[in-house]
C-alpha cells in the first residue's frame, strides 16, 4: 500500500508541476480562445433561446475543466430558463458566479464550478459571461417578438377553425398557444363530430394542472396551458377567452356539418352519397397520416341487380337497396362512413381498421347479405353481393388510388364468380365463401 501511495503522490506532484508550467498556461489560453470563438458564433446561427443556452453550457463544459455549469435567464415575457451540466458538489468559494445582463438589467447568471480555479479562469469566465449576455440580448428580443406574434396567431387560428376544424389546424393552434408570453406548453383533448376521431395534441412542456373543459354541440374538448412563475394575473384568465372562442368556432363547424350532411345524404337510402364518401375518405386519410394510423375501405356491389329491377320492378329494387344500406349501416362502427356510391354500388370507409379486422367484417357483410335483403324479395330469389377491400397505407396512400384499388379488387371478385370479396394488393385473397 505504501508503494501505491508513493506512486500516487508522485503523479499528483507531476500534475501540479505541469499545471504551473508555461506549456499548460499556453494550452489553457488556446482552449479559452476556442471556447470564446465557439460561443461568439452561436448568436449568428439559427437557434432559439433554449437551444442557445443548452449549446453554450455544452461548449463551456467541453473547453473548461469544470465540475458543473449552470446558466439561468429570467426576463419579461419569456419563461424562465435554467440549463445545467454536472452536479454542484463544490464549496461556495470554488463557484465562479457572473451576472448576465439583458438591456442593462440583471437577467440571470452563469455559474461555473472549476476543478482548479485560477485568476486566469476567473477572468476568462467573466469574458464568457459577457459574450453570453450579448447573445442572449439578441435572442431574447427575437423570442419576445415571436411570442407576441403568437397572441395574434392564436386568435386567428381559433377563428379559422370554425371553417375547417382539421387535425392540422388544431395542432397549429396548440403550437401557437405554447408560444404565448410566459407559456411553457399547451394541451388540447378534443372529441368532436367534425373530426374523424378523438385527438390529443400537445406542444412544449406537459401540463401540471387540468385544463378547462367544455361540452359543445357535436362533442367536447379540454384546453390547458402550463404557465411559468413569471406569468401575470391576466394571462391565465385570458385563456378563458380562447376557450369561449374555440367553443363558438366548433359550434359553427357543427352547424356547417349539419348543412353539409343534408347535401351529402342519399334520398332513397338515407345514408351518405358519393360526395360524403369522398370527403370522409379524404379526412380519414389525413387523420391516419397525422396519427400514423391505418384505415380500410370496402367497395361493394349487388350481384345481378339489373335483373331485380327488370323482372320485379323498381319498387322492389329500391327496397333491396334500402335493406342493403341498413345492413351495412348497423354492421359497422360509429366512426365508419357508409355511402351509396352510385346505382347499386356502395363504399364503406373505416378509420383505424386494420386489414385482419377488415377481412373478418367484410366476410360477415358479404355472407349475411342474402338474409338482410330477403324480406324485399319473393320466395326463390336470393340477393348476393361482391366486394373489394383496400387498406391504407398498404394498398395506396391517396384517396383516388385507394378507391381504384378497392374497385379493382371488386372486379376480381365478380370475375371469380361473385358472392365473395377480394383484398387489394395480395396474391392470395380470402373469399366470402367458407
């Protein structure tokens, strides 16, 4: 043990001798110069305040022999910022503290715990603090302008939602609210008839308190903002105005949806028409792309339906169409859209439905069609259906392309003998027959 202690003492002495040498001082000055240059370049790069602070602390910890480093900023209109590296285990005399100034006001401080504090290190860290103060002054003003602009943008986005409450528009609203003065983050939970499904949208830091909930025609939503401690008393109360505006916009959207539904309803069957099918499919694909989800569509056709009209009359044919439409409507989910696409052709849009589940559902729809239509036909007549299945994104990612894939699968099913279904994009497809 005494031998190891002697070696350790010699190593410590050698290290102390090197640190006091001219070569070590030269290397330290070169390192300090490089550190100053790296920090100086930061303000000219396309970074925000948070990115600047994190990078500055990273540069200091890279070039300065230190145990820990902390950079804090607190100015008007901008949430407090605290970025750190390492742990503060040193005693107070080893801490080098430098006040940061923005617009000639104290704005925070840079604290560095040096491994071997020296006069040179202290002076160098003072220079670094001045450089960081200059960089922060520029970025703080940019951040203030961005956050002030977010106030106007928030109200504009809320107002526009009444015309088109898409997932993208609501996401943009949450992003803008996360940039409001003294806002640390925002969250919106919404379930509304104007959307393809429920959404949870977040930006910035997670909420620590529940948001404001509102029940409205067509659904409900909960909206909340996480505020910094520097917030004013008016800011949280101002969210109430945004909540009321959002409720009004979504109510307007619900009224527009009802009017649109009237124009998108097939008068014979009471289900959607071609216009509704195309809109529902476009919205479902947009939602699936945004949420990284899947969807399935069914393209169905009543077999030999012309013979029903020719031999039994159009009144019987109409009753068959009505019963088949009701069969589809009651068999699918609430989020699914059933539409008469034209004549005896029907399209079903199923958001979030995987191919395996879609195959099981479509098999049931095809196999149970004769029973569903039997009441409209005389004894001895049997109405069957053929169908094609296409899934997003496996078959296609564009609405028109997805419909073409389902139509082609339907054509294959009819060419193969009818009363069955085929799946687009598969070499071996299941049929409706057992």
